[in-house]
C-alpha cells in the first residue's frame, strides 16, 4: 500500500495562524490538499479590495482601480491594482522564509532569513510609483491581447525595506554582473512546479539605485499577501513587472536575464516605431525600462455636473518613470489651448506628483477636461494613442473627463 505523505508541521502551524485556530486533525492532512477554510471565493473580500475595483480576470487574478479611486496621495491596499501571472501562494511561512542568491555573478551562493535581512541592514522608506506596462492597453487598435487595462493599473504606496545594493554588497558580486533577476513563490497556472509564471528583473545600474529595495512593509504594515508578502522587490519608475512579488531567490546574471517573460513580445516594444499590426523581428524588440510621462485626473469623477457660477477644482497625479514631471496643463477645448495647472514636487524620486487646477467655464454645456504632463526632458503626453506595439504597452495618452455645466 502506498504511504500517505503528510503536510509538514511548520506549514500546519502557519495555516493555523492564518485561520486563527488549531487544525485539530492537521497531522492527518495529506500533502497537496489545501484547507477549505482558507479558500474564500470572493477575491474582493479575500484581499480586502474595495467593491468599486474592477475584476478583469480571476484566473490569474487581475483587478484594476477606477480613476476616482486613486485620489489618495498614498495608495491604500483597497485601491491598489492586482496583477498576477500565476497563482497567488496559498500560505506563506514567513518564519522559515529564505532569500537565496545565485547566478553567474555572485562570488558564492548565499541565503538569508527574513529576520537576518531586517536586522542586518538599514531600513529605508520610499513612496514609489508602480505602473503595469500594459496599463491603457484597452485602447489599442488593432486590439492587443492581454488584460484590458483602462487607466487603473497604477499605484503609489509607501514601501519600507532594505536597499538591494546593500545586500548585494554583503553577498559579494563579480565585476561582470549586468542584470539582477527575481524568482517568486507564486505557482504557474498549469500547476507545474518546474515552470515559473514570471521571472524578470532590472539592469545592474537600476539595482544599485538608492530607491531599489527589497521591501517587507507596505504603508507601514506587513505587505498584503496578494502584493507580495513577505518580501518584494521594488524598482519604482520601471514597469511594475520588474518588481517581483513573493521573492525567495535572486539571480545575479552576467547576461541580460533570460527568465520567463523577458523574451519575445513580453514587456518588450519595437525599438523603433512600426505600423499598426506590423510583424517585428525579435532582435528589433527592446526591453521596457523607464515608463513614459503620464497623468490621471482623480477628482472629480467623469460625468461631474457643476453650476455655471462655480469654479471646478480638479486634481490628480502625474509621473514620468525615472524622470520628474516639470509641467502640468489642462485643456477644456479638446486640446486646442492649454492652461497651466499647479504641480507639486515628488516626495522622493520615482513618486507620483500631485497636480491641481481651478477651472472656470465660459457658459453652460458639455465639456471635457483633458490633462497633459510634460517631463524634465520636454516630452509631453500625446493626445491620442501613441506608438502601436504587439502587446499594447506604454499607452500614455492624455486622460480626460466629461463635465456638464448647468445654469
Ligand atoms: N512573483 C510575481 N511578481 C510579479 C508578478 C507576478 O505575477 N508574480 N506580476 C508583475 C506584474 S506584471 C505587475 S504589473 C506587478 C503588479 O503588482 P501588484 O499586483 O502588487 O499591483 O507585479 C509584478 N510582479
Ligand atoms: Mo504588469
């Protein structure tokens, strides 16, 4: 007779901790079974997301915000978009979590417990913008496959952790290091443990920036499970796919990382503009690095109605990947003339910036308010859809809202 294999004691105690009570016959639980009590079918409740968030896919789980939900300066969990390529790990055993380092360019393999990471290295907190490379994809024509994100796949939370460069110095890396890649504990949709849902990373120069951190806290609390508990790489200003969740292994590579979703049209765009629908050779595709200049009107909600004698106060956020936003403008005449909005400085590099304006309308009727940001290199958001690319990345066209002015 085949021997039954049982779930490990350490896993059981972690499961019990999540359930908040003892699992009475837990030592009889066969390996491979998950606990029903932990399978909340409602992803909104399970991950404490606001009911106004929009579910784009439940396998894998993908959810976006609406523009007006992103009005907070610091994005709270309930309004933070969720992008998964695989299955969210069911349970995390933080007490036994190990972060290991390998790859051609480490002096020798090394691993750390969470406790070691937190006690050995200095902590830093930064507010960092994470935008999915595919945010805005739904507007592409011909349509691009993938989650049909509208405007809500962006967040800017506070992340606390240790600098990647501090720990890399402790590990010891070789001169020939060119890329730092993550591996996470999430599971491929097929369930095949030999496949990774995603394994990307950043060039060594990005890895060495002060703000590139291994975070263990989001907005002052443990990172929510769906956003990468207990450890997450954060590389602000890059497409959020570079910010690995549930990180348990880091590979320091002497080549551009060739992990899952680093090749083909994944998170890559034609190096030079191409005609819509055109086939692009593999060697003519470039990895997306700094995200383009963009902005979002978060107040009021599109469809606002105001009285003729009132001015309309608008506000929102603007960001520009690794650059800053230098100028913010708005238009109420479909982009023929623009007026300056007020734009705040970022709290730190790679954090979005608040903008606001007080608008007066000439007469009653229907208007659209358009917002346009310009970065420190003088590049402005386009008014219509920018360069077509096979996967529909980098749509940074101007955001607009409808406003009705009544007597
Ligand atoms: N381990 C792991 N990390 C990941 C992903 C993933 O599927 N697995 N998705 C990436 C992508 S494509 C994005 S846009 C961001 C989304 O982060 P969020 O779900 O915390 O908003 O996580 C990135 N990190
Ligand atoms: Mo993404």
